[in-house]
């Protein structure tokens, strides 16, 4: 199951039924779970731990040092990968940039060719990232997010559960859960198809639509909309939507594309009323 041209460090730990292709390199004390397949020319750094049944594609590089000027190679950090992920050819995933930190991938994710996860990125379960999308350091992506090809994400932003991002878009602000994000820091509407496919009931979807309308279509800024939401009882999904918005930091959240005038944003950040 291991090609004779593969290079495997003696400290590496391989589970049962692991396949390793030609010229693949397994460095240091890497840990690879049962049933994983490492295809030709892939490199698994010594700081990588992965669960079972993962596919690592041709030429992928996992566990490389972060692209951070402040990083020191002696720092102990990791890449941690769950079970059942497909990480296709030439993907790159860098390890954490601070002591004992990690870049993490959940279970059942699909990273298409050329995707990049910078240091300390966190992916939830069942995330799909299409070709050549680039995630900067500390980006947090919740479960069941779909990221279109060629999207770019500024460091430290968050992408909420069941959001979908249009290919070729760029984001430096948080993307709320359940939304369709597009262009530059824009929200076009709700991910209606994704909500249905995820099994949310009609009642749940209607409440999410009400929450979206209050935030984006009421004419209120973010601070006012959050105050209005606090006076009403919401179900778990809509409550999570508003909690996500309230937790946004200085960069704020993406605004509504249809409400833009000129180059300004239609929404204020939490705690601000200047519409920035």
C-alpha cells in the first residue's frame, strides 16, 4: 500500500490500510489515520494529525510553516484534520503561527484543487471550498458553508453556518449565517436552496427570513436592528443569526448589495451609527 519511492520519516505514525503514492513525503511525527490515501507528490508535514478515510490529492502540501513575518520555526503548532475529508491536488494548509495553536479542518469537508488555508484557519464540518479560494489567517468557517471558486478572505473574518459565497468574490467583513454573499463584502439574500437541503422546516426558514428582513430591509442600522430583535422571542436559528451579528468586531458584517448607494455601506457595525 506504500509506493517504494515514498519517503516516510521513522517517527511518522500510520494507521491501518493507509495508501501512500509515488514520491509522497511524510515528515517528522505526522499521524495519519486508518484508511487514508496520500497521492503522489503530496507532502505531509511533521506537525499534521489527521483522522481516518481522508484523501490527500496530488501535490498537496499540509503542515507547511505559516506565511507570517513574526513566525519562528521552533514554535510548536499543528494542522488537525478530522475524518472523511477530500483535499484535492495542490491544496496548501499551513500550521498555526503561535505556540500550541492549530489550523483545523472538521469532518466531511471537500477542498477542491488549489484551495489555500492560512495559519489558524478553522473549518467546520461539511464545508465545500471550490478551486483556488484563498483563506487568510484566523478565518473561521462554520459548518455546511459553500465557498465558490477564486474567492478571497481577509484574515480574522467569520463565515456563518450554511452561508454560500459566489465565486470570484472578496470579503473583509463577516458573512452572517444562512446568507448568499457576493462581489465585494456584499450579501445578495438568503441561501434558500441550502436551507431546504439542510432540512430546516418551513417555520424555521420563515423565521430566518424575518430575521434577515429586520437586519437588512427595515431601514435600521445594525445597532438599531439588534435592539429591535432583542424585544422579540426567536427560535434557535434566528437567535444564532443575531448572536453572530452582535459578535462582529471592528470590521462589521457584509452589507446588502441592493441597498448600496455609491461606495458606502448600508449598515453600521455593532455599536456604531455612522453607516460605515
